[in-house]
């Protein structure tokens, strides 16, 4: 299903929850709505489903306006974060529910349910009840139930929120593979950026009821269009006066701040840098062991910066003086934002993300 949204708006009393939202989703794509809590993600999803009515704006499925079409006639499957399974029904009956409502033939119901039981890895659990399943299994039942009527659009509202971290990681990969196999257009809401980056073809960053940016995870990370997107995706620190950093003195005429990601910073001894004049003197303040690397907090001219350091390199210690090279920074003020390279260094550092 091709989805098109134009100038979507929604108020709840005096609160403007969704503000002039417009976007398109190509058939078969998996889109993640990512942003902080209360930003409008779920309101957008519920309007697509027909569970909320827009104040104005249009929702089109395959070019047809569906604003006034009831939810059950929109060809949508909806997966809630709380599973919303029927406790008194078996796995089989939960999955079959939508087909029974549509009065599908019994033989078709059985074939479709068993097909989905196999597809979702629930073989052998057909006659169990929800309380006899793990959280991950219950969520798989919820997915199967949503897919049973063969919807053209699948909507997922934080589908992994109620599942523990280990199972959530497993279900991410499973969901991606499932949707690729089914080939259904899908939109899921999350506030977990790792989840969105791992699962989605494209991400829409939603903040304060507006779309900040839409694009592939790589494009959004590499070229954020707004300070909010730059600060929301990935780890970073903000320096209030970018021109205080060596190599970024030209920023003084723009009165800008600098947002700097850890991978844009290199630390070491004087002998590690071919152009020492491009480096700053820094003091290591804290080190955090990340399993495969160190996350290092280093102070430069009163500013706290964070960077990564390989376990194979010499171990640093709090209080140690180091040289710090900022390779690039995301600069922004009230009007503009752009990415700028250090003007003093040579041989650009390959950015590993």
C-alpha cells in the first residue's frame, strides 16, 4: 500500500499534538516513527488507523482519501505495545479472531492460522493460552493476529516496549525478516533509536508534533538537518562557543554552537598527531568501559567532550593530560546549521560509525 499524508493536524483540547505533518511511504517499505515521548508519534499512527480523526489534512491510501472510512474498512493491521490478546482464547483462536469477524470459511481460517503459526515460529503452541506464553511469544501472537486478515498496511505502536532487553533484541531481527517475507507496508512507533536504526528502511524523526527529518538511518546520522536531529541521534556533546576550538575559529563570525559526536574526536599523545597545532590540550575526567571499547570523557577549555578509544591502545587514566583533535563538528545557530571540518588538520580521519 502506498501511503500519503498531507497537512495532518490534531488538537486535544488546547494542545496541538500534530502540526502540519506531510509524508509519503512507498509500498512495501518499513518506516520507523522515532522521537521523544509526547512528540506526536502515536497520534499520527492512530489517525492512520482511523482510531483518531484529524482536525484537518488528508490521509490517502493508494490515492484514495480515507479520513471518513472506519478502521475496519481501511485494510490495516494494528499491533499494540500491550499485546491486547484475548486471555480466554487460545493462540489459534486469537489469531483467527479477525477472520471469524469477517466470516471467512472455516477451512480458510484454519489454513491461514496454521500458515501464520508456522511463519511466526509458534508451531506447537496453538492450543496454549496467553498466560502460558512468554512475553516474546505473546507478541508473536499479536503480530500473527494482525496479519491474519491479510492487511495492506501494518501499524505497530512500540511493539517491543513490554519485553525484556534480550528478547527485544531477538524480536527486532525477527520482525525485519518477517516483514520482508510478507512484503507489507509497515509503520512502527518507537523512542529507541537503536531499534529504529536496526529495523527501519527509513526513519521519520518526530518532535513537538512535527516531522524534523525523514530519510535512511545513515542519511539522518550523517547529515542531520536540524539541531534537534543532530542531538537526538547518536551520542554527542554541545560546545557553546564553537570558535574556541582549534580549527573552527572561523565560526566566530556566525556566533554558533558546536555539536560534536564521539567519532569526530581523536585523543592521544603528542606523537600520535602529524599536525600538533590542530590539537587541543585536554584532561581525562572519566572512563566508561563499554565491553568492546572505552567511552572517554575529556575536558577541553572547560568543555566536556566524549570520544571512543580502542581497548588495544594504551589505557588512559582520570587526570591524565592528552592531546585532543576535533576532526569535524555540527555547527548551528538560530537560523542555520551545517557540518564543518577542522580547518587546520590534514589527511582527514575516516569516520567509523
